C-alpha cells in the first residue's frame, strides 16, 4: 500500500479482500480516488457487504466536496441495504446536489425502503419542491416555443424528462410503488379514459398535502392551461426570450444541468444589456471549466472589453487558458463544448453531463504524427 506503484496497491487491496482484513477498509476506501484503482477498490468493498457501512459513511463525509466520489460511495451503500445505510441514503435526499439525490432515491428503491410517517412528511415536501421546479421548466418551454428556439427547446425538454423521472422515483418510495407505476403508465397512455383513471387513483393514493399540485401537473391538458393551474401553487410567469436566457445562465447549478447552461451561453449571439454583461462576467469565475470557456467565448464574440477588468482577479492558471480564447488563438476543437459534442455522437444515450469528465481528459491534436502518438 505504501508503494507508489498502482499495480502494487492493486495487489494489496485484493489481499485485503481475500483475507477479510476489516481493519484496512479505510485504505481501500482511499483507493476509490486513485485513477486506475477506483474500479478495483469498488469491487473489493462490495465483497465486504454490511461490514463496510461505517467506513463508507465516514469516507463520504470526509470527501463530501468531491461529487464524483460521493456518487460512487452512495452506489456502494445502496448495495448494503441495512437500516443504517438506508437512513443515510434518505438524508442525502435533502442535500443540495441533484445528482446525489437521483442516485440516493434509486438506491432506496432497490433497497425497498419503507418510510415512516415523519419521513413521508419530508418526502411530500420534496415532491412539492420538484413539482415547483418542473413548473419553472414548463414556463421556459412555452417561452421557447413562442420564440421558435428549437435548439434550446430540445435541451429544456430533456430537463423536464429528467425531473419527471426523479419525481416518479420519489413518489415510488413515498407511496405504493405499484400504484404509482400504474398511474404513470395511464398518464403516458394519454387517452381520456386512462387519464381519468390515473387522476382517480392519484386522488386515492396520494396525501392531501400534495394532491392538488400533483393532479395539476399530471392532468393531460395543453401546457399553457397546465402552467396556469400550477401557478396557483407556485407563482411565476412565462418570461420573454431575453429574460429566460438570463434566468437560465443565473440558475442554481443544482437545478439545471451544466450542459443546458453551456448550450444557452453558446446560443446567445451577443451581450446586449448591462444585466447580461454582469451575469456572463460572473460566470468567468465559475468552478466549472465548461462554463468558464463558454462565458469567455461569448465575451470574445461580443464585448471583449468586459474580460480585461475581470481577468485581473483570476488565478493565473484560469487566466492563461481564457486569455487564449479571448484572443482567438485557441482552436475551436480544443474547447470542452466541442469535445462533449464529439463524444456524444459516438456514445448515444449517455447524457452530455455524464460525458463531461471524459471530455476533460481528452486532448485535441491538430497535426497527428509519430511523436504526438507517444
């Protein structure tokens, strides 16, 4: 384990698994963040079963800033299904990260989680919040349809589908999963009879506290009628196209995917007002490279002067990279946006957000020769 060689560490963690050396489980957890060892560590930890829960929970809390690692740990906890792990997974549903919530609820479904009455109250609150998020996206969809913005409309429609899947999963652990599944199937069927049946079942199965909101969302009516019904519970508006673009780029990272935000920045032809200028300049300091690049790209093609004052406050590593985008010396194919699109053409069915970590590791080589192959 002390050897710097990945192969040596791999042998060590397999020996820990073979001889059931539980005192060294923390060392195996640590290998989850070592490139080239994560998969091996994952497989070894799986073999220990319930004996790993304490170490995994502790390791999760220690490394909570690393979303990718947190997802891996939650997947391991989801295979244990003890009372303690289910309690921990349930608590993750109340975290900020949408990605972690999505994994936690899937794990709870696999563990056949049965919530207490107090937990059901918290789940109903979460269901209400999710319906509120879907309401915002429906208003965004109507705005884009009115403006005939097909590019962003496709991205927003995918966001709605993702939120709907999450809502279905939350409903499945809160109420009878079989009943919720039948309700959903009948809504998707779309006939008058099936919708009436589904709404009738919803009236019987779902708690009074969220029933009116859920019925308004599930009812198969035109989107504009649906949104007016939902605005009774979640006051809002159908924004004009310009305001919607600003709302999207300013929206919380836990409420919208990075890819949708990046596509919005790519879709804006130029910065035309002070509010937009402030928003785009602020995104230069985003923790996400994709958003940094697309903000710089937008500034370069519309208001390069915005970059000058902002760049003085940037860390040198970020400034060096963005300077090249502003000056135009960066080849377009070196940008993360292009790398993700390239991968997306080959890995159909995998969301662009999932491909982003792979795209970050890719290098664009303009002139391929024997030397560059090494």
